[in-house]
C-alpha cells in the first residue's frame, strides 16, 4: 500500500494535537492544584507568554485574568492554542483517516470529543479545573494507548509517531521554561529560579516525579531536574528520548520504505542531538536554560518545516510562524504519494 501525502500529514497532526492537549492539561492541572495566589487571580499571565500567544490573546481579551486565560486555553474552540480546538482538530483528522486507522481509534476519539462538548461553564471554573484537566488527560492517554495497541505498523504509523515525539519534545522544553515565563510576566510565585518546590511540580506535570526520585533521591535540584528532562534517554518525556526515537523512525522511513527525503530531517536531528549534548554538559545550564529552550524550539520548528516540505508538499515561507491549523490547511489538498 502506498500512503498519500495528505494521509501522512493527517496522521502526523492527529498525534501532535492529542499530545499538545494532554501536555497543556497537565500544566494547567498542576497550576490550578498548587496555585499560590488567590482564586480570583492565580497569576496565569505567564501561560500566555509561555506559548507566545500574546497577540492572539489580546485580540479577544483586554485583561489576563484567570477566567480569561482558562477560557482561552481550555474552552475556546476558536482558539488554535486551546485544548478544545486540539481535540476537535484531532477528530477531524481521524475522520478523514477512517479508511486507514482502526475503528477503535475513531470510536474512542469521537466519544472523547463529544464528552468535551458536553462540559459546561462550571467545569472550567477554577474550583473544578483540576478535575476537568484530569478527564482530558485520561482521554488523551486513551487515544495514544489505543493507537499503540491497534495501529498497523506501516508508513502511516511512523508519521503518527513522528508527530507525537516532536510535539512531546517541544512541550517538554516549554515546560522547563515555565519559571522563566513567570519571571518575565512579573507573576513568579517562587521568586527565584532555584525554587525547589516549583521544580518538583514541574516533574509532576511531566509525570516524571517518581522516576526522578529513583534517579536522584536527594531532591529536586533545578540543574538535575533540567538535565533529567532534557538529557535522560530513559525518561519517555525527555528531549533526548524523543530525539533518539525520532531518529530511529526517520531511519526506518529511509531504509525500510525507501523515502530518501528523510535525509534532510535526519541532518536536523543530528544538529539537535549535538546541541543537546553540549547543553547537558554545561555547568551553568540553569542560568542558560531559557536560551537553550529557545534554541531547541526553533530547531523543532525547522524540523517540522523540513518534514512538511519533504513529505507533505508544503512550500517554505519566510513569514511569522503559523498556527498548527494554518500549517496543516496549506496541504490538505495534496494527493501525491510519498514514494
């Protein structure tokens, strides 16, 4: 079977949207559960800075109150950065792929989407937000678990995995940038970079706290946490783990399926691996962590652009970065095959 470029793209973005929704739900859940400000203002301005959504947010809201930020990132289906939009977009991709993906994947995702639609304003209130985010996490994990258990191991599964891993790496680097976003917005809850309680929460939001304590039993030192989530290849949400597996998937596409277009992407992955190794060896990593995260995120943007040009038919554009929805819509009409 020869996979159409548009189907490869749909699988790629379906996985990215699901992983993005899960990661955002974890961040919001942790902050709402352990917020150190009042219920009226949890100091969520940093979240807008973290995802570089200042312009989009300002078009809809005049103030960065907790209510507005929650609405923007959780419930606003018209916002390409929101959880509801991500699940809706993942479902739309899955519907287009119903002839390719297992029925169980479609059924679970469709049911999950409908459950989110049934949520009311009270479910997005600060008091109920942690519970709502827990529901979202479980729904996303279920979709990824069904995919792992049922998706046929061909080119399509490789592109699904690429989307998942690239998004996971990006979200891990953003998670490590939370403290810097709080400082930049003037809403830091801890006051310093070396807030060990805060870094323990970062580990919990990455579902990595127990693993880190086994690896580093003496406590959540900021430098150790950063290196663990960046460079520990045994941690499934670490940047290094994602890069190693992205490299393996791309090598498989090139060797097993003869997709020689993967060479440019592999070169970018090599650049990322070398840069990550240099950062992990830096004694002053915590001080430079914000710059490291910026560099990693920019290289991931380049990697996504390279994959889009090589496999999905997207032409390079020297413009402001588009939203995932805009990026994907540019290639929805592509019908060429990958081979």
